[in-house]
C-alpha cells in the first residue's frame, strides 16, 4: 500500500484513483484548484465553489454533518457518516467513475469505494501552493508544470543536500600509535583499583575546585564531561593533545604555543576519568579559556550559558583553520566535535499577512534559548490540570488565554514553535508585495542535534532601564522528552493537513522516528541573586542522580532535581543514553 | 457535580414555564431557530471557523488529541497498517472521543454559541 522513494514513504493510489487519473487527462484536479479557499491567509484550506457557499448534502440537505465530501467528477456535495447513512457512498455506487471525492473542510482526497483517504501529488501541491500564495489570485496557472516549478523554487538557497560518507572503522595511524604508547595511563590497573572500588560513585566523577567565582565554569564542565557523545569522543582518543601540539609545531612553554581548547578538554577528560577521586583544579583550562575569550576574562562571576557558547566556539575555531573541513554545509556538524554533538538546524517561516507569501530560512543553532511566560500562571492544582492520562479530566479554568498551573519546558517549546504575529512596528519586507507588511513568524526544528541544550532566559537585561533582574519562576522539566511535535514536519502538517509535500527533499531523514526521543542527563541550576549566585549541576547516570557542587559530588534523590530551578537542561538522544547506562560496570 | 450539556436546544420540558402569548409572524420566525439555521448563521459569519479553532486548541491542551492518536495507533497495530481505512478509525474512536470531551469544554463552547446568537439576534 506504500512504497519508498528516496527513503520517503509515499502512499500508493487506490485502483479507483488510478482509473480516475487515467480517464481525466493530465490535469484531473484542475476544476478543484479554483475551489480551494484559504482564509485568512495562512489558515486551513477548504473546498468551496463560491467563497460564501454553505456546503449541503445533495440528498438530505444537511449542512451540519461533520464529514461532507464533494465528488471530484461532478462537484456534487454529499454527507458521509457510515454508521447512519453515506450519501457520498450511494453516489459513488450509483455512477461509476465518481468514487473520488474531496473533504470540503480539510481539502483532502477520499475514495468512497475504499472508504479511505487517498493521496495525489499534484492535488496536494495545488493545496500547499494555495495556502502559501494569495488566495484571491486571478491569474490562471497553466496546469501542474507551472505549479511544480514555482513550488520547487521555494526551496531556500542556503540548504544544500547533505553528502553521505561511507562508514570506515577508525584505525590509529603511526603517529597515534607512538603517542598512545608514550603518554597514556592505564585507567584500571592494580595501583588505582583500590581508589575506584572504595567509592560507590560511577566512573568519571570528580569534584572541581572553585578557583574564585568559577562555579559557572565548573557546572558546565561537569555537564560536558558526561555528555555521552562528547565523552566518547575524548575518551576514544579522537583528539589527542600530544599529537595535536606536535602537529601545530608548538614549542612547549613559549608564547608561540597555540592554544587549543580541545586539547585542554582532552586533558580534563583524562584527569577526571583517571580513577583519582580527589577534587581537581581546572586552572590550566581556565587560563586557556581566558586567552580565548579575553573579554570575559575576569575574577567575577560569569554567565554559565555564555561560557558554554564561547567554549563551543573555541573548540570549533581551532578546526576551522583546516581548509578541508570548512567546506561542510552549516549545521551538518561535519566541522568539529562541538557542532557534531550540539548543532541542529532551525527553520523560520515568515508569512506576509496580506498576500500569504512565505519566505523560509534555515539557520544552524547549538542550543535553544526559551522565554519564560510573561504572565504568572494560575495558582494551585498544577499537577491535576496537566494530567494527560485521565478520560474524565476537567479543566480547572475556562477562560481562553489563562494558563493553568506551572510553567513547563514543553509549554516553552510550544510557545517557541507557535505562529507569532509580529507587531506593526516590526513589518518585514515581502518579496511579492515589494513593500514592508505585517507578518506572521513561525519557528520549527528542521534537524535535531545529538544533544539538545535548552537555555532558560532567567537573566533579563534592560539597557533602557539600565538594570538587570533574575526571573526565579519555577520551570517544570521532564526526564524524557519527545521532540516530534516541534519538528518542521509536524508544524507543516498542522498547518497544511495530511499532504505529500512537493518540496520534501530529505525532510524524512530529519524526522526519523527513532531520533525524536530524548533523555535528560544534566541540569545546570542557578540559585541566589543575579549578582550573588551559585551554579550547581545535577547529573543523571543509570537513572541515579548526582549533585555536582564544585568539589563535592553527592548522590541525591530525583525529587531534589525536579524541584530545582533549571537554567540549562541537557537532553541526549535516547539511543545514546541507554547505551551509556548499560556500560556502567564498576560500582 | 455536573449534568451533561447538550448542544441541541430542548424543544419541550415538563419544568418549563408556560409559553408566552402568541406573537406576530416575524417574532415567531426567530423563536427556537433550528439546528440548520444556527449552523448557517455560524458558518456565514465565520464564527464556526473561530469556534473550531478554539476547540482544536482546547482539545490539544487537555491531551484529548494525543489520546485519540494513541487509540488510532493501537488499533492500526492490531489490525495491520494495510488493513485499516479512515472510516475504520473514525468508527473506532468516535464513541470514545465523544464520551471523553470534558464537560467544561462543552460548557465553554455552548456559552460562546449562546452569546453569539444573542448578539446577532434581530
């Protein structure tokens, strides 16, 4: 019933649809095209012969039935309620060739004989086009070829098809063989086995000393040290600090030695996973980072999120100088390990409110910054209001725009991907109208990274009022998160309905069922005021939570974590998380 | 706590007060509009579309849509992907779907429809 084309599952037409297509020439849905009504621009597509038509069943005159279908062959409208009666089915049985109909409210094709939805590429392309182009356009397009051309042309320039590389298992080359032999220390041997077995903490846990307001750095480092793909990369010796410095021709101890944050990370991983449980002082790391981010080098407390971003940039910068790697398209993550792990692609659709023309752009991102709700939610009964499991659930509040209960991460993501009307002071230039018009903007995720980092905007800086403040409001975050509803494919589906998209390209691999489920593994929390606060990181390993407070690492109950004030949340793709949990041997 | 709200307007009831004295034809036309008439008014004014959007948002918020999706998925898994039609799915989930719409949601929509009819009454 379905086949795969370029990995994309395409529903096969039913026999009645095939017959219909073969009998009605190259433009079988031409007449329907003129009946596609979209109001307002950006709304759902419906089928109406006249804009003000109230569809009624030709047999029983009913207009209030929920499923009304218009026969594609003769444009007659009928109701379809198989349990009561289906005048649509009666019609299709009475006249051969009249089996194909279209749902008047959803603009989706239906075969009355099969009792099932059917899909046609040309028809779906016409609907999508109507929804993105001026609904009242009077120019008649000359059939499907014109449609296909203009729709295909809407694929944005800055997204190139991702090249697939054949899998080659890694083998160390001669240089790596040597450095491995000289410089590496065995992780588990007789001398430090006693250190390992004396504690109950899993492998790789080591406190980080506070070097003077450096908890912002310690908290992020703890999260990165336990980011599964990053951990695997460095522990798998993919960036060897000895080999790297030799490559750069650095001379030890002189000012000419080039700094490499990746090498410092490698040193950090080696130190933390060495088996030594005494707290470690990341002084060298701090010094290297100061050199990289000179504007942030001070003895004052910094923003952990800023540190995170500058760290990723630092790791990336080193590699960019390698010409070969700078050719990779943005967001593919081929450039460096930092982007390979954290980089995703965001899609932004901006639609002109006057003509409906939509302009789409793709931008890579290493994290998503989320706003907390502007208004305080309702009080009390928070958990019952958000219950999704009870059939007898009753909402506590009935007013349309009031939010019940507490703020949640999912709520923030929903708001992030909601269509937002830009203010009249933010008019954007419309290519079709050739003037600035009021616009509707909608974000969605085109490609998910291996690790999703969510940053909650708790620090508000107002340059107008010359003050900053911290938003302490509690944000509930789940331990397991399915990102499917925030993907571009889901957002498009909710905008256009069930369609075959003419410009799918390789959307399909971006929305693989397996890779939309994520597991939380690290939470960076902030407590205290904006000018006098403290960062603490909670790590999750094998469903056990640990609190990393500078030099002290302790096991804590998950309820502590749930109640904590999340500032940055790190989620990893579920497949990678469970793999890690399996390997936790020592205890 | 609550009695179920029906969207169909009751035509007669034992507890209803005696009907008002007979009125002119014009007035009689606008008493007890039929479901069809209400529907047409709602569609032509665009209110029906607005109500549908509101309903969609509410059903999404309370997890009803996710529940229906789960039911569809479970049914499809049981029957096999190639043996399920849209009509089958509608048949399977309609009774459960109707039964699980929260009463507060029905009340809200009913209230809106009443308000709309009152505001557009001649």
